[in-house]
C-alpha cells in the first residue's frame, strides 16, 4: 500500500495543498455518522475551500459546518429537487466552480442523493474527486465478525411486508455477507421476515448507533436476536445496520438439514418436517423434500 506524503516541510501539511484545490471539480465528501471527531482533515480542508456545498439538509449541515468553523455557502440538494437542481450544478461546475456534495451523514450516494449528479458529471467530462471517510455499512461490516472477503450492500428493504418478503426471498441463496440499512420502526418485523426466509439459525450482527454514546454491536442467530431486541425497548430506537451471514456452504448445511430432518421425521409426517426444516435453514423446499424422501427410504 502506498501513502502520498507531501514533500513540503510545512507544519500543516494541508498548506501545501491550499493552492491545489482544483477548480471545476465535484468533490464527494464523507461526513461523520455520529461522532464529529470522525471528520477527516481533508474533508475540512475541501469544505472550507470549495465555492459552495450541495447538502441534503442545509439546516442539519449548517450545524456541522458551524462546529468546524466553516462558512462556505450551502445549496439544498435532495431527492425532491434533485432533478431540477442537477443541471444547474453541472453548469456551475463547467463554468469553473468547485462544489462539494455532502449528505446528512456518512458517504454521499450510499442510500443518499447524488447518483444523478455524479453520473451526469461523468457524461459531461467534469472531474470528480472523492474525499473518503465514514460509511455506516462498512463501519458495521468491520465490526460484524462475519465473513468480509465477499459481501453485498442491499440498502433499505421495502417498507411493506409483501414486497419485503419478496426482496428477501431473492437473497435466500446468497452466500455472501449482506449489509442492510434498517429503519428502527421496522426492526422487529424485518428481523421476523428474515427469520422466515433465512431460517432461525442464520447469524446476524445488529449494529446500532455506531460511533455514538449508545453504540451497540451484537452478533446472534436470528431467533435469539429477535428475543433480545423485543425484550429491550432501547434496541428499537436510533440508527441500525444489520449485517447478515451468507447462506452456509452446501456441505455444512446438508449436515444441519440432515440433523433436523432425522429428529423431525421421527415425530412428524414428511410434509410438515420439510416445512419446518425449510423455515429453520432457508434451504430450498425441493432439495429438503428430496433429502427427506432419501432419509425415509434409508430408515
Ligand atoms: N450515506 C450514509 C452512509 O454512508 O452510511 C447512509 C445514509 S442512510 C439515509 C441512513 C441509514 O444509515 C440509517 O437508517 C442507518 O441504517 C444507517 N446509519 C447511519 N448512521 C448510522 C449509525 N451511526 N449507526 C448505525 N447505522 C447508521
């Protein structure tokens, strides 16, 4: 890994860059997700030097800027005016202005506005410079204790249960770790839908209020996590990321499926045993049914 260290011996290394903030550039600046100390020095530098800052909620961002002693002008840029304002921002960039895009918290564009702006900036050949920092998804993943070699970001599941179940069912066979943003108002119902689709043993890391006073990080199988969240009102408040373990390797799952089937088939009819094992493991019904028949034939 290489890190660029300015050769300049200036005490404040940022001085060296003061003259180098590029004009006609769209900066995508990450801001903290709770702990204001998580702002980067480069973010402060860019935010205080650009011609103006496009922000999701100007009143909210004004508080951050005041805290940082920055008085750069703000321009509202959110999902309701995105279509109208994008063209104007692009024109300003092409006229030589430098603009920073920020969202209320974390990295812009990650479940936040900005995609249209960045995409069209590419179309118009405008230079784009990311100023990286915090992102709740990656922050949660780093602490989740689940596989990090391959993962997917799934954003917010749909609010309505029918659509949510369909959305989750499409992920039932996903082997990669999955990251979800969840509204605290829907945490229990979402966990229950996950249990129905992924099975009660699937491990999930619940990451709430990251970097804030009531930061809570807990990894449990879905059934236990639901009990824990239901038993403590505080766990249904604040901002939440769920990191869900991917479906286990077939070999490991087959052992589980076999174990459950053997116990259940000794007490219940095939159909009912299969239904329960599908619920518990998230395995496909046809596969479990086939295996149940094999076990029945062997016994
Ligand atoms: N752009 C942001 C980012 O980079 O993470 C995400 C914005 S999205 C509108 C807001 C969601 O991010 C919240 O509903 C929650 O799921 C997650 N989130 C943001 N801050 C968080 C925090 N401090 N702790 C846990 N989750 C957080």
